[in-house]
């Protein structure tokens, strides 16, 4: 039987980032053959990845990449905030944004099929994702991306790693950057009131109608109250009508006009927006693990 030394275990752990005891088991099974032990761990990590794939990914990061008049932004999700600080996870997210910008994939499946290698995984972005799930032990997924390449200039802004904005514009770069920061802070849903999605308007109208009905006022007054609330809402959620965050004495539209700048479109991503997070009972989970360990003893 081959002698498995601490240095061999450390070397395999450095290569795979697998738990130390798993590294020792793999080396023992492979009779000291480092390459074979690494392969055995890859298989085990793959199984681990499969188990993780069903878990909710409501945390994550937004990253972007801009080159000339081409820009891209992507949201990459994971299970916990801890992983958002992992260098391998961040490298994957940044690489994905660059791949979107350079290759213009049609959808997430096409993005995953693009050539990419990292951390000994590959040869596609999807294979790297699967490999890192096993290596890190947590599910992760590409959720959505936006590519802008319509000939306009691109301004991007990242508020930490949780909020990202792309702005397509013509004119002053500083004004466009200010708009990107404004969007991150005020979260408009459209450029103009006319572009606010109909479902959002109807939802607001329904809420306003319920509130107005409680006033006990005549029907014609209630109707005016509802329409007034809807119009107020439209101004609050449309970019051009919002008060500019750096100067609330003017609207964003007025600021842009003064700077000779035209905003053609914007995209706002907020990590986990719309994803239902799972609330874990940590104490119960620990108790279950202790019980399982005692049962196995």
C-alpha cells in the first residue's frame, strides 16, 4: 500500500479545494497516484454539484463589461452572501459578462456553451459553472443578461456587487454616469410615463381605487382621486420625470437637456429581485445534523 503523506494531501487539496479527508480517501483509493486521485475527486464533486443544483440561488452579484459602444451586464446567483466574495465565483461572473459582450449569445444556453476554462474546469462556461458548484459546494446559476451594441455610447455603474446599471446614451459622459447612479438609487421602471408596463399601472390603479373607496366621497370624486394617484405614480417611476438625485430642483429630463445629452435606454439589475428566498431554521438544521451524527455513531 502506498504511503499517503501530509504533503500529498495538501497538494491535492490545493488543486481541488476538496475537504482534507476526502483528499486523503481519494489518494488512498488511487494508491498515491495524484492524477487518478484528482479524477476521483472530480467525479465526487460532480455528484456534489448535482445535489446542489436544486437549491435556491437568491444571492449573487451583478457584473458588467464595456468596450467602446458594446456593453454587457449579467446577474449570476448563488445561495449565500459568503460565496459572493469567493474569487473563483467572481472570476466566473466577470468572464460571463465579457463573453456576453464579445459573442452576443442568443440566450443562457448559448452563453453556457461558449468556450471558457477556469480552475481546471472547462472547456465551456457551463462546465466551469458545474465544476465550481462541486468545488465550492453551493449552487450557482446565470440568471439574466443584457447586451447593448446599438451604436450608442455606454455608461455603466455598479453599486457594490448587488445593483448594476447600463445606460445607452449620446452626449456628455459625466451626465450619463450621473443618470446611471440615479437609476441605481431611484429604480425607475421606464424612460417615460408612456412606457410604464400596463400590469404595473393596473396594480397601482387597483390599490388607489381601494384607498379612495374608503374615503366615502362621491363616485366622480373617487374617480378623480384614483386618476390623480395613477398620474403621480407614473411620474415617480419614469426616469425622465423623476427629480434628479443630485439636484431635486430639476427633473432628470431637464438635467439631460441642460447637458446636451440623450438617454436612449437603460437596464437595471438588482440581485435576487423577484426570487423567493428560502428561510432556514438554523437551530433546527444543527439539531438535525447532531442527531444524524449520533445515530451513525
